[in-house]
């Protein structure tokens, strides 16, 4: 079983990501329920729970899936050698140990939290080193996507290091830099780049359309606007974000239109990627309106709270994570590319999670915090069937008898 488990990078990394998808939200549901007095009493954690939530979502859940995906696809994109098992197993071991230590440290000591982040940094560094080796050791060619992805991952490593700086010094600037770097220099460029590289390809294959366009200028615009958003947010100039956010939204929605969002709905496994990406345009429109209201009112009015952020992180990132994770799991486990009704309902349920979490901040709901807890519970109800269905595939032999 161990030989099967370590036979390919997506096996170990997706295993860690699947467990984290449950563990992260179990902890957050418990935190919200006790904080608002729904059950029990508030718990005194060793670090601020809001900071822990940001860390877990940005740096301890999504990276497992992204490294599993990229360690599988990088060699194929550039006709390079497969990444050695010693590198991806070492990276997984350090990242997974960091994930476990983080939960323990939140209960017992900040020193253990610091050790957890150091372990995650080391694992992340090994994984990034493995990807950069592929990038450098392959023949010259069109490496725009791999280069941008490598830079985004490096910025994520820097954001993780900045979180460590906050733990060591308690200086808010480090935490702020970690959040902005993680969201705008790491995650959005990474997901936008993977989508730009893969969605037209999958669409062309699934719908037999060889002419799916993939212009590069909207992608470059999205990358530049994301970096501008992060820089302005770090500087506290939130009333000017609408300038880059509206541009980013327009570029993302234009790509959704070009790639055929409506046509994709006939293929569920393809549709989830298109729906996930269109959430990026919707989220950035919400960010733009939110910022413009601040600009127009000279900072006197703020609307919608974290609604735009959750439209982006749950609607876009989580949906794309599920879509890409499912495709890689099926394809590299020798299973047919089809999904049954429970998994389809899980995809739909994640859209409900995003809508509930957004509307909880947009609408003037009484006891809106209840919807925070409900959306977290629905997340668990959606992800649990996925984990139950696909987790065993990570330690079983491929169904088609092929290696990997």
C-alpha cells in the first residue's frame, strides 16, 4: 500500500489536501459555534483565530492540491523528466507534519505553531525546488505559464515566511503582508494561470472544439491587476482598489465568454471548471463596487464585509480546486472521466456554500453569524462524500494496471 501511495505526487499531496479540506472546516465550525454561543463557551487559542483561519485556508489547504497538480503536470507541459519520489514525498512529509503541528500548537503553545510554520516552509521549499528543476532542465519553448506559476509559488513561500515573522515579532505589518501576498501575489495569479493554461485545453477535448481561443493579454492584465490590488491593500489604499478590480473583473469575464461557459454546462466535469472561473469575475466585480463606494463616500461607508473575498476563495478557488483535483484523481487512477449524482450534488453544494457565505454579508440578515456556521457545515457535507469516494484511490493500484 505504501508503494502505491508514494507512486505519484498527486497521491500523497491530494491525500493531505483531502484531509485538510475536512480538518480546516471542522476546526472553523467549532470556533464559530463556540464564539457566537451556539454551543459551549469560546475557546482561548494560542493565536488569533482569524489569523489561524487565513493561514489554514491560504497556506495549509490549497497548497496540497496545487503542488499535487503541478508536480504531475509540469513534466508533461514541458516534456521533462518525472519528479523523483524522494522530493515529493519529502515535501509532503514536511507540509503534512506542519499541518498537524499547527492544530496542536493552537491548543498548547505558540512555539509549536512556529515549529509548524517552519516545517511547512521547508516542505514548500522542497516542492518549489522540484518544480524549478523541471523548468530549468527542459528544452527551451513556451514556458510562460510554468514561469508565472513558479513566481506565484515563490511569492506564496514569502507570504508564509511573513506569517512566521508575525508569530516571532507580533508586528501587524508581517501579518498584513502575509495575507496580501497569499491572496494577490500567490493564489489569484496561480489559479488564473492554471485556468488560462488548462480550461481551453479541456474544453477543446471535451466538446470537440479545436478553435477555443486563449488570448494572452487578458491573462497578463489579470496578473498585473492582482499584483496592484495586493500592493494597494498593503498600503491601506482600499478606496482605490476599484481601478484594478474592475479591470481584472472585465478581463476574467471576457475569458469566460470566449471559453464558452454556457456550452460547458453540458459536461459536468468541464462545467465545474468554467463555473469556478466565472466566480473570479463575479468576485472582482463585488470588490470593485465595494471599493468604489469607499472612494465615492471618501471612506465614510463600507459595505459587504468579507463577501467579495469569500466569493473569490470559496466560489472560485475551492470550486477550481475540486474540479482540477477530481480530473487528476480520475485520470491518474485509471478511472473513467464521469461523475455520479452524489458528486454532482457536491459540486452544486459548493456553489450554495459560496452563495450563503456571500449573502450573509450582503443582505441585512438578523443573526447573520448563523449563516457563517451553516455555510461551514454545508462545506463539510459537500467535501465529505468527495473524500469518502476518492481518498482510497490514493493508496490503491491504478484501475487500469498502469504505473503511477
